[in-house]
């Protein structure tokens, strides 16, 4: 259910002080930070966004998940009024978004997919420059820049030029430039692409801290593990359309898969394979490259059954492990293709 | 906000070493090479007396008219010959072999010119003797038919040279073809400032760079950001052109005439022209940065060539055979404005060049504005 009401609680009001659409999450009423309705964007014959609708609530880490080319960045650019669109409505903080909606822009921080900093400016100067586009007061700006540098742990590199930074440090600088002015809404467009695991973890931890400090996060990625780890609510899009949405658990509950068992170094004949497929609770059995991948339905623990079958038929095997379904499995079941295709 | 953006754009631009090289150091280096290559060009054009000799034999002694003429053209500052008198032909031959003279005359029924090789000096010596023969023959014929003519000043009339074309000087300065090389060099430096203009547009168009997209997302009017950046670019370019002018004037002694104020105004307009041209190309061409840079280099260098920077006569060939091209070439307009200031007393030609440049600036700025003002992009 979605209702519209005027909020009197000033803590939740954006600086523009306009009306806010509220939405229920369980028992809780939360203001909508972003409201997108029937967004259509075409590039000639190609429909990049096909009646895309999204509602993003205050305080959540919202994940926009989809394979490369699914329309994630296009959606973000349309929402931010950087890209023109053919049809639809976009509201941010309850107000229509437009290129000259400076009151709205003042409360938005954007972290681009590619590193968007100036090679001729040092780390400190880059952050100060972008922060200065939002904050006029010099003393306040200085404080915010120092906080941003500390936040991304670039204190030892403040006088470095971007070319002297590693990929991970560059990504952190990119984030600092987007968040230094303490925005209420932070949009991160695949901020961990081509980043080493250590830097990735730092970035993800940082995003969680930003959220804990009160920022609403919109996080786009094609890395399902990140989205699973980070996001309180997830929308999966493909070909510009929303194909599923909900929490991590809600999404996984949508599919029939309950467990995936993989058995390595495996040798089995066709008759045994047929018999295994007929075991109770088994959804599918695939024999690929000396590996047996067994998918079972929900609510049944088939690992024991499978092991019994292997012992009874004296079938030798190597490593064996069981996995719970991932968002990739959700995507696979809905679209019939891998998320990373 | 304007000041904040201006300061940081200034830092960004001035720290771009590649741009500083091409817009400041490269023209200075090129100017130095020009100076080394062309410094003697004007000196070579001034006439030097020809080293000539005459064989002082009996025939020469008897030909008083020739002796008188030879003496008269071998005297004074503007003399035609550095004339030596050889006692005999062998001595004259010896001088000729040793390259002490370019040729020698021997008197007789016909005056004979002996040279070792062909060249400008030898041609002049031949022309001189031909003219002498013609005049001498004319006097003899007239005197035979009309002896009284000699008394009526025939010799004076024949000796008198009249020119039937009148040379009108356009200004008080000495014509100096070499200056055109240096003026076109300054014009090229101004147009190289287009790189600064292109950089400004690149960093403001969200469909070109991610940095620009980030700037577009800030609560700043795009044109305010663009103007602040362009002002920073203009100041840097103008200072660079000032440094170049100072180096040319005080380091290489290149004259810019007496009208310093107008020279500075021309440099300023040239800088604005360069920046606006670069911004226009940056905005109009949607392809990659490489293509934009290539376009700027081609237009600037081709314009410099047509303005006579590599081949001096090209400027005059264009003005003669394709005059519209001369008016459509910004490098030529700037070059010509500097030369008009140096050479002409009147400001008419200068004003025409400046007017055309201002029109170009208006065109480039309007075009850039129409493209840059777009608030949303069709694709990023």
C-alpha cells in the first residue's frame, strides 16, 4: 500500500521542504526518497528502459541488480535527469526531478561507474573541488573534506595525484568526491568494478557506515554477492524491465530451488543417473565435466539421500559440497540465463 | 561559486604540462628557429656593389665617354660597381680566376664583358653594358642627323632616368616580409589556445566525460561553471601570448610598430578567438577527444600555412586568387591585423581584420552556447 501525506516531522524533511510520498514496510511508514513510474527510454529501436517503476524508501540500501547492459546505468542517469527519457515520471524527495532542480541535487551524491576525478588535482583538491560545488562555506567545507578523507582512509595520500594511486585507492577517492558534502541520497553505480578484494571490502564497509549515518543508498551492481551482502531491498532488472523485487530472502523464496549439491571427480553411468533423478525432492541432475550438480526443492535436505544413493550403488566420488540458492539462481530461474551472461 | 570553480579550473589547466608546452614553449622554440633561419633574409635583399674591373688598355684610354660613365657609376654610397682597373687583360683574368671580381670589361669597337659564371651580378653587368651601348648608339645617330641636338642638352636627356610608375608607401614603416613569419606564429599560438577551450567544454558536457557528468549533478548552473573555466583558460592563454610577444620583441628584436595598446588588444582578441574556436569544435564534434584534437591541429596548421607561416608567398597567392579564403582564415586575420598595425598608418585594414575576428568569436560562442546549454542528453 502506498499513501501520500504531509510530514510534520522535520527530521525527515529534505531541504527543499516539499511533500513526501510515504510507503509501508511491514508496520513502519517510511518516506519515499525516489519514486519512478513507467520510465521508458529508447535508443532508436532499442528499448533500454521498458516501463520501469521503482520506489526507494528512506534509510534503505537499495540494490539495483542486473547483468551488463540490462539498463541499470541508464535508469540511474534518467533518474538523475542527465539523460532524457521518452515517457515516465521521476520524483526525488517527493519533488519532480529536473536538470535545474538544484534543491534536490544539493542532497544527492553520485559515485560514477568510472573514476571521475581530475588528474591535475591532488586527492585533497579533488575532494575539495567537488565538495565546493555543494558547500559554499569554506570552514564547513574544510571540515567535510577532512571527514571524507578520513572516511575513505586516504589521509596518507592527500597530496598524491590520481595517477600515483592504485586502482583501489582511486575508487576510494571517487567515492570521497561523491559523498564529501554529506548527501541524504547516495547513488553508487558499480563502484567496485575492477577493484581488488581488500579494497572492495573497505568500500562495502564504508557504504554500510554511510547508511548507518542516515544516508539512503542506491547501489547498482552485477555482482550478486555484493548486493546480497549489502542491500536491504533488491530489484533485479533485465532488458530495462523489473523482473523481481524484494528482500534477499523474499527473492529466494520466489524460486523452487532449495539446495544445490555439487559432487566432484565423479563417474556415473546413464542408468544410475536416471535413478538419481527419480529420488524424492530432486529437481534436476546434471553431469558436467566430471561434476554432478544436483538441485533440490525447498524444505528438503537431500544431501543425506544422495550420499546414501552413492554408497548403495558403490559410486566413488571426490569433494562434495552443498550451497543455498543465490540471486544468480533467482535470475536463472526467472530468465533462463546466468546473471553474468 | 564562480571563484571556487575558477581557481580549480585554473589549477587544472596550468598543471596540464602537455598543453602548456604546445601553447607556450612550442611557439617560443619555433620563433627562435625562425629567427635563426630568417635573420639574414632582409639583409640579403639589400643591393651590394658589384666587384667589377675594366682593362685599362689604349682603347679604354681613348674612349673618354665610357671612362666618364664608369667613373660615375663607381662613386658614392649607392654605386653600382666596386671598380678596379687592370693594367692588362691577363691581370683581369687573374682576378676573375681568384674570384676577386665578378667580371671585367674590355673596350674596343664593341665593349666586351668577360665573366666566369652566370649570376645576378653578371646579369647586371651585362644589362649595364647593353644600356650603355644603346644610349651611346642613340646619341651618335642623333648627333649625325642633328648636330645641334648636342648643344640642346641631348647628353643630359639621354643620361636621365625616368620612372613611369610611382611607388606609394602604405605607411611610415619599412616593408619587412620576414615579420609575416613571426606574426603568423603568434596567430598560430593564439589558435593553439583552442586546446584550452576544448578542454573546458569536455569537462562540462556530461555525454563526453564522467567528470562532467558529476559536475552536471551538482547544484551549479552549467554555464556558470563553463564561464568560470573559460575565464581561467583565457587568462592563461593571454599571459602565454604576452610572454611570447615579450620574447619576440625584447629577445629577438621583432618589431610590432609603435601602437602597443592595439597590439595588446589584438593579442586579447586572438586569445578569445582561440578559446572560443576550441570550445566550438569541442561541442560540435561528438566523437572522441582524439578526433577533436586532430581537427584543431589540422585547422590551425592549415590556417598557418595559408597565412604564410611556412611559405611567405602563400599569403599573397591566397589574397590574389582566393580572397574569400583569406577572410575566412582566422590565422590569416590575426597575422594581417598585426602586420597592418606595424605597416599601415591608417587603422582601416586593422579594423576590418578585427571586425572579422569578432564575427568569428560571436559565431563560435553562439554555436557553443546552443549546444552546451542542453540540460539533458539523449545518450551518455
